[in-house]
């Protein structure tokens, strides 16, 4: 077949490869390229069938229409322009470039020196490499967007009813004994009956998937026999990662398999949140390969050193920073987000190293262009937006600094909860702040009490089990001398490093985990659970399993702790049954004109906390009365709670009287024996207004 550009029947504005029914319109952005060539390939990607110079250029967009190009056609680009690294330009037409807007990506990238725009063997990035990289490159695939959603719509569950479960497609499914072998590690496996049954029984309302956009395995990792397990090296922002395809690989495109997963999650009432990486790409620093953005327009797509544009300006710790200050780059990010919402029905996003997206000329700006654009977008305004509120650049730690409607990962909650239950001094005041939604960080600019995403563990760091089992990280398997990963884990091995045969240590670890889970689920804000924490999954002390696509990182279902699972399930149900624990508005310690209180903090003798007690470094116990905010609609039928967290020795606590409540029942005691997850929820009347609070426990009381 002979391919040639023709005049399109209608004007096209979309970037990427847009199949029109009879042919395909191609469009791609570059400010500094002098010409752009479209390359079409055979179905196996080995033969370049045509190389066509794009016939139209307007506003830095090269475009053209090719009749008879159908879905399934493989393609890529070659950009003509100056190779002047000192000016930031690294054009090299010998390098095949992936379309940033490719909806599907075919093939496996084969690491070869020809993928570099310079002579890699020389180590000099000012040299020029003339080898063709096409034989080693992945290619874009023209897609047919048609899909029968069968009436599927976004769920749009309120934040106050949201419980997030952070999971990895392979990690969650690879070792589950009831997931069919052919579905393990796939999109289909994520919505297999065993996984859905587990999530629904647990009470999950949203899954937050680690990166599922097309990413690469770093050459350095492959040389070590490892791989990029987590997926934070994105190269294709519109394409589902093909390594998670199911047994019908080659028959159903990745785009359809991903859509089917979302549709089945929605049928189960579970929202889908994607972890997305728009702060950097897989191309690395100026010494990295030329695969897409660098060859299309290095100076436009990346932030370069203001002193010497030869060099990348790295604010992410990965070698490069995407230049979202460029209008066309921010358009790409927004187009990508809209695509996943509209075409793929995704319900929300968690933004990796989100502080980078808010960086302007003077540093992080919560009113910057990215935030302005996303808040003005009618498609994105209604989806769940979660920021990881930090990066590695100066001034990058911004917990509490993001604008509405963003929610934020709150590592302060994690570290305070871990430290309090470890027995660290002077944390009662910080704990109180985080129990009510961290108002010190988030109660400003009309933000709500659901602004904080609270977690005890996430993919990055120790699991909950390892937090109570290891004092030190054990990352030797990563091949970096054991020095990678966090060195401040706020952990405590409770008497033995790693797994122990000491029954006393194991019971103490189980008891502390129950107390920590209760702390998470009794706190205002949005709880997030790391997949596997609810069944006692560990990673052998490795707190940075980014490269461990093996049993170290996969959830160990065979070692499932059924008692912990039952406790977590009932604890999530307890939170759901008591909406006072998940309010939209921040609580005030002020009393109303009728003497009504929303929240009151107490010491064991029943008196309210005062400034002197808040300042006692040795204080390890805290009780608080909790009811609805005066702004909530539930006040008429209020069901208050009194909650005590005791990281110290056993203590007798006098329960207060507020808002007419004079008698209490104990409805939760995390110190109960670990033989069944149900024991902690036995109802017990409180005699004489005082209750014994066991050591290392959380107790909750409800009115008679």
C-alpha cells in the first residue's frame, strides 16, 4: 500500500492520531523543530513502510491526514531541527520518537546505544549519534475509540464517604490462590471475583492504582536483573501499560482491557483513582536516551538549567522536570487527564510529586498556572484530585499548601501516629491535631475537613507489619548497597528485628497494629489503606521495593492474618456506621450559646485538658468527646462518641458528661485478645462513670 497525505474533510484540533472512520489525522507539537516526519510501520514494527513529511504547520503544531490508515496501524515520528545541546536543542532525525498522545503502544523497548541522541560510548552528550533507533523503539498504535460502556457512569462518591485502598495491579493479584493463573498480574485480575469479594467485604470505596500509564524499565535495573515495579517512569501519558494485559493479549487492545476493568469496578460500586506522574518522564537527564519528548523539543518539554540549557533542571530526583509552565505542555497534561476521565471513565487522580506541578519562576505557587487551569476545567473540576504535596526541590514540602479542590497525602499524620504508638515523647498535641483532620495544616482558604488523606503506610516505605517489626531498612536486594529508601521510618521492632517466634512479641505487635488501624479509622479526613496491611503483609524490611517485581513486593495471601482482617473489616464498618467520624467541616472547641460542644479534650481524671497538660512530654494518653459540627446536617440525631488513645500503661479514665450525655457503653477495645477480630467490639456498660483503659489500646464509648 502506498501512503500519502491528503486534504482532510474537516478541520481537526485534536493532537495525537485520530481515526475518522476512513483515515487518520495525525498532529504533534514542537516549537523548535524545523520539520516533522510521520513514520508508518508494518504490524510487527520491524519494517518502516513510509516516511512522510507533515504537510501543515500552524501554531507549532504539525499535522496531516492520511487516508486508509486504520486502527492497528503502528507509527512514530522523526523531528528535523538543530542539534545544539548548549542551547537546549537535541533534535536528531535518526531517532524514532513516540507520540506523547499515543493511545496504545506496541512492542517492547530494547535498550541499545542507538536510542541515545549522542555517542553513548564516548560519554560526551555534545556528540551526535547517526544510528537509526527504530528497530529498538516502541511504536504508537492508531486506536478505534468505540467501546460499549453499557451505561457506565462515574460514581462521584462524596469525600466524607471515601475509603481509599492503594494497590498495585501485579502486587495485589500475583499470589492470590483463588485468582486464576492466567489473570494474575493483569487488569482483568484486579476485577476477578476473589479480589472484588475481598475489597467489598473490607469496605473499600475507591482503589488507587499505582501507575498504569505506559512506563519503562530502566536500563540500569534490567542490567541488575531487576525491573521498574512501581512504574514511576512514564513515557506515554495516554496509553495503558501493556504489561498488565490479560490472556487475550493481541486480541483486545490494552485500552479495551483497561476500560473493562473500570467498568467492572464501577459495577461493584468502587471508584478508580490513578496514580499519575506528570512531573518528569522516563528519559532522565541530558545524558538519558532520546525516545520522545527530548527529540520532539527538549527546550519546550523540559525545564532546563537557566545558567546552561545544556543541562536538565532536576526538581524531582529523576533527572528531568516536565515544563508545565509551557502552555502546550500543560495542555498535554490536561488533555491526558480529560482523556482518562472521558474516554476511560477514571474517577480521580493522585499526582506524584505534585509540588513540581505548582512551580513557577519564583518557586511553588498555589495560584500557579497548573492549578488555575485544572480548577477552571469543567471536566476535571468534579473528579477526585489528590496531591503528593512535596518534591525534592527547594521549598518543595507543601503539606497543606494546595488549593481546593485538591486533597493531600498527609505524611505528618503517618509519622505522628507511628511515633505516638512507639511511645515517643511530646506527641499528644500533634496527635490531637491530626485526629480532627489536621486543621493546623488544612483549615484555611475555606478548605474542608476532608482535605487530609490519612495513612499509616503507603507503597513508599515500610508496610504496617514492618513498621512494628523492624528498626532499620533492609534494602540490600535493590543493588544499591542498602542505602536507598527512607532512613527515618518511625518504626519499632518491639524486641526483635524481623520475624519472631516469641509469642509475646507477636501479640504485642498485633495489639499495636490494631491500635494504629483504629487511630486511622477514628480520625477526621480520608483514610487510605495500603494493600495487604489488612492481612498482615510484610516486605522483609525493604522500605523501597520500587524494583522488586517478585514475592518481596507482592501481597502474601498465604500468610493472611484472618483475625486482623476481621478487625479491619469491622473497624471500617464502625466508621461507616458513625458518620460523626467523617465530617465535612472542621470541629471547633468553642462552646455554643446553649453550652453545646463539638469536641472536648480530657485527661484521665475527667477534667478538660489545659495548657500545662498539653505541654507534658511524658503524657501518653488522650481522651476526647466528639459530636457533629454545628454546621453539619446531622445534629438533630447526634450520636456522639468518647474516644481514648492510650500508648502508656493501664489507666482508669473518668468519662465526662457533655451535651446531655450522662452514661456510656464501651463499644471498642483494641486490647482484646487476638483470637478473633470480633472481640474488640463487644458492648460493655461503664459502671460509675469510669472505665479501665488497657495499656497500648484504643477504646471508644457510645451513649447508653
